[in-house]
């Protein structure tokens, strides 16, 4: 952990790449712990990432996690079929209820709800320049405060279907492909296909993106035109954490998209991030590869962004504990 970043403009922050030499050292250690070279299975990705972050061959469990839940509204239609679900998710976080709000409390993890300004567009960009600055400042401040308080790992995700649709927009913009390739089939609670909601989201998003073609790819423009305040604040928090050498666990399409926006600010920023839970989703599949994330840990929790955050954390911690126990046993 390094000193606070609050005095430096975000584009002036410098994030160093974690030292990749610890990957090979960690793998050699795992090979020595057991005669079966594949004994740690899908845990290996999380263990080697932790080695790079901690700069040791034998990583240990993290001690003081802080969960950050980002929330904001997006244009009408972006949450078609799940209107205002961001408000429900925010309430769940605040009341420690449901699949997003209860697991952190059960795991003893302190949480922070980061509510940002709406990204509504009104026929133009999602945000004006002042609103972009506010979103970036919100993300930087919440990350700095958590790190200043001694938290050694930040857990982040975005809330609401609108933000997940924004992640589709970010992905399509970055890889220069059509949005229909990144928005999976939607279903009703009873399991039947919800074609109407899928079409509404596609039409709303296509109308918006059609009015914002050909802009210069700078972080401020990405946030203003396609990412919006919620993903922009997340990206700023990731950049801040990476500049201060503090690891970040992400969940869902919002996490993957925010990491890519952060990469446009600091190329090394995604290397401080990890997604233990890696559900099969076209946005995650594409952006996790582009960001260079380590392999996931065999989880495929696909209940919406945030639902896999704490399960992923639990698996990573258990892998670190088990690796530590094996190491202790081998020296007895």
C-alpha cells in the first residue's frame, strides 16, 4: 500500500505492473507441495495472482476486505424487463438482505454503498464534463478512504441492469463489434424467454450509440458517452487502488467493463484486479481476455452482478488457507 492519491490528477497516477516472476515461483512451490501437479485445480489462478500481488511465493489469506457496491441510474430502456432493480439492490445492500446484501454481513465484511449521479443522457452524452469529474472523484475518494483505513483488498461490483447494459456498450465500443453479440438472451422469472425486454434494451442502446460514433477514445469520453457515472466511478476506484498497490476483486460484467475503462487510464490497472467468479457471459469472456485477468477459480455463479462477489472471495480465501496449511505441513 502506498500513500493517498488525493493530490494528483487521475491521469497522472502511476500504477506499476505486479512482478510476474512471482507467478513461476508460486507454481514451483505448488508443485513441491504435492506429487500431483494439478492438485490445486482451478485454484491455481487465484493463488498465483495472490503471489504476484503479495510478492511472495507462498501467499497468505487477505486480512481486511472492504466491499464497495456502486449504484446509479441509466437511460430508460437500458433496464427493460427489470425496471428500477437498482433501487432494490441498493436497499438490499443497506439492509444486508438478499443474495447481494446478506453474504457480506455473514462473512463479516464491511460494506459501502457508493451512489453516484444518474447517467441519463437526455439526447446527448450520458454525462457532461462536470458530472464525469464528480464520478471520478467519487470513485477515488471511496478507494482512498478504504485503503487509508487499512483495508488490504477491495471487493467491487456494480448494481442494476442499467449498468450491465452500459457494460455491453463499453465492450462493443472497445472491441468494435455489434452490441447484439454481447447481450445474452433474457428470461422471465419463470424461465421463459423475454424477447421484448431484449429488444427494448438493444433499441435503446443502439439509438444512443448511433448518436455517439467516432468520438476520440479518451477515458473521459468513454465515461461520458458509454460507461456513465457508475462504471466511471468504479474505474476510478480501480485506478486509485492499483496506484496504491492494493488488490481488487471484481464481479460481473460491470466489474469487467470498469477494469477496461481503468486500463485506458493506466495500462497496469487491471493486473491488480481478479475475478474469482467467472460466469460464462460474452462481455466477461471478451473483456477478461483483453484485460489479461488470471484464470478464474471454477465458479460460474450467474445470478447477476454482485451475487458472486462474496462466493468468489470465500473460495479465494479458502484456497489461500489450504495452500498455507500444505506449506506448513511440508515443513513439519
